[in-house]
């Protein structure tokens, strides 16, 4: 049978590693391009533990056209490339306001370089990691893909908007591609085997990694950032999606792209349900039978009150839906934390 390779930039990262596993499960041959700038080579061993063989891997800085060309030469010589999933980027909102050039250089630089080398090899299908951050605080929730894009609140958010625009411009050019722009809501959890998961480096800013580290007594109790929002329990509402459900949406997206020629479609990827911070704490306690140490604190600047996805478009066009519950995700997140270690 013909090998269907999929190039996965950032495939050693959190969402990328889970997507590599699901691509394998769906019969694709994932090929990882990563420079471990925000991950660890051990992730490749974790993936091997699950799929049973070492994944194909090239150590490449995706902002380097030269390195990309070398890798693409080798990969295309091995067989057909079905598509590219471009995860490689920096993603810390706070850091992006302190070091904007680092974000522009890496996030815009890697997307430009990948698109260029992709065109040189006439590879058509492209999947881009975007974020619900492009919506800011939408007027209507659940938010669908037709909601206006608001002025970005951070350089990180702007890199996502700019890359979306870059891909749309290429799609409208003389050498169009076939692309989907996936706007992730809040990915959480880990592989149930605990062989791979999220590796927060330093102080975690996101809720779930901080929560699991607080439960593991590696950190001070969790601070709930604001309990005076205009929501039923006063805490912010988000759409938390199990990372494996998110990974599977990429597989569904590739299947859909193979039936298209010059598409350029945006999809929201979430569960369609909003969950408050206090509800997350309760769900974690229910799923794991352990109390979460926490205190109520002040609001975090830049947080939106409530956002969750209308996922009708992804469900209908991609024939995809979520299989895991919040409790599943929080059970897997805790299992992963236990593997990483407690105090
Ligand atoms: P991650 O940091 O865990 O993974 C990114 C991977 O890309 C890492 O392995 C890193 O080493 C690699 N990388 C970064 N720059 C690179 C470069 N120039 N060359 C080669 N490799 C490079 O992040 P993640 O959470 O898996 O996020 C993946 C993508 O999804 C990112 O584009 C991110 O902006 C986007 N996203 C993430 C979230 C989230 O909550 N995690 C939400 C919305 C969007
Ligand atoms: C943040 C980013 C967003 C990015 C996403 C995924 C901001 C403003 N937004 O989203 O652009 O796409 O991460 O990387 O940074 N919370 C606490 N205590 C904590 C941590 C978080 O109460 O210690 C609350 C937050 O106030 C928020 C919710 O938990 O209401 C989720 O926070 P987080 O995981 O950081 O994700 P977002 O803010 O939704």
C-alpha cells in the first residue's frame, strides 16, 4: 500500500505529539520536524511507546529555508506527501508582549518558510494551528467562524491573525493551496497511557498545568483569577477540549482536504460547551477523588469573560465530534502529572 506521509512541524510539542499518534492510528505516516525549542527529545520515545516504532523525525528549525529544503528533499524522495500540519510556533501570550520580535520572527518566519518550500514541492494540503484568541471577547457566544476578528491583544494573537491572512493571500494567488485554518479553543489532558502530555517549562500560565502542579504540591494553591465576572458563578468560562479530540480533528481535516482542490476554510475546534474555572475544579475533584487547593484572587489582565465554540461547521463538514468528557481530560491530565512527578 502506498505510504501517505504527513509532515508535522512542531510534532514533538503538546498538540503535535498527540496528532502524530492519531495520524498513525488513521494509517498515515507522520514525519516530525522540530528543533525542541519548546519540547524535549524524550517525547519521541513517548510516541514510540504508543505507536510501537520510532517516528520519522528531522531536527529542523522551521524558520530556515535551507534546513527545510534539505528535509523536504529527503521526505519527498521517500514517497508521497499528503499534506503538512504546521504547529511549530511560540505560544506564550505574556512572553509575546515582553519579546514581540521573538514571536514575529518564529511564528511568521516559520509559516512563510514552510509555505515557500511547500510550493517548491507542489504539496497542496496545508493545516494551520490558529487560536480562538483571534475573536477576543465575541458579542455572541457560542462563537461561530463568521464572528469578526478583533484587534489582537498581544503580539502572539497578532501572529495568528497575520498567518491566517498570509495563508488566505497564498490561496488567492496564482499558485493556490488547499488549506484549513483551525481555531483551537482550550486543549487540555494527555494521552491516557501517560506516555505523552503537556510539558510546561517553568511557571505554568495555563489553568490545567498549574492546577495539576498545585495538587501535586509543586506549587502554591491555585489562584482563581477573578470571581466577580458576569457569569453564573462569577468565574471565567472557556471551552476545554481533550487534546486527543483536537488531534483527531486534524486527521478529519486532512481527509476533508483530500476531497477539495483550492479550499481555504476556517474551523472552530472546541466541544461547544462552556465550563467555568470553579466547574473545572469540581470536575477534577470528581474525576480523581482528590481535593484541589485553591483560593479566589483578582482578575488577570487581558482575560475575556466567557468564550466557547459553535462547532457546527467542523461537525458537518469534517464529520468530526468529540469523544471525551471534561472528566476524561482531567483524569488524563492528573495521570500525566503523576508520571512527571509530585513533590
Ligand atoms: P508546544 O510549544 O508544545 O509545541 C510547539 C512545538 O513546536 C515544540 O515542540 C517546539 O519545539 C516546536 N517549534 C517551535 N518553533 C519551532 C521552529 N522554528 N522550528 C522547529 N520547531 C519549532 O505548543 P502546542 O501547545 O503544542 O501548540 C501547537 C500550536 O497550536 C502552536 O502553533 C500554538 O500557537 C497553537 N495553539 C495552541 C494552543 C494551546 O492552548 N496549547 C491554543 C491555540 C493554538
Ligand atoms: C490563554 C491565552 C490564549 C491562548 C490559550 C492557550 C491569555 C489572555 N489567553 O487562554 O491566547 O490561546 O491560553 O494557550 O493568556 N486561570 C486561573 N488561574 C490560573 C490560570 C488560569 O483562574 O492560574 C483561569 C483564567 O483566568 C481563564 C481560565 O483559567 O479564565 C483559562 O486560562 P488559560 O488556561 O490561561 O487559557 P485562556 O486564558 O483561555
